[in-house]
């Protein structure tokens, strides 16, 4: 019996600005796509992370403590 072909909906492309993330001003940039359309980008740095929606002008910056609070409330209150 032939196997079903897995169709991937999401794709993530990564750009690493500097190999060592311990220095200020360095980050890991992730571009997130769904069905070949960009749905946003996530910049991960030493002090914070920033999310920008696919067609948005503004980005939302969160410190790691704020991010942890959001994830805890989202994950454990459902």
C-alpha cells in the first residue's frame, strides 16, 4: 500500500547575526511561513524577543520574564 505524502504547512528560515549570543546587539532571526506566505518574524536576543506579524509595521518586544509570564498563563490556565 503506498504511503501518504506528508504536506508541510509551516516553514521556518533562520538567520544568525553573530555566532556568540552573549554579546549585546546579537540575535537569531526566524522568519515563519504558512502555505508559502510569511506570517511573521521572531527575533531572539540576549535580553528580549521581538515578534512582528507578517504585514505589520510595528513589532512587539518582550523581555524574557514577560515572555515566561505569558507562556505560563497561556499554558497552565487552559
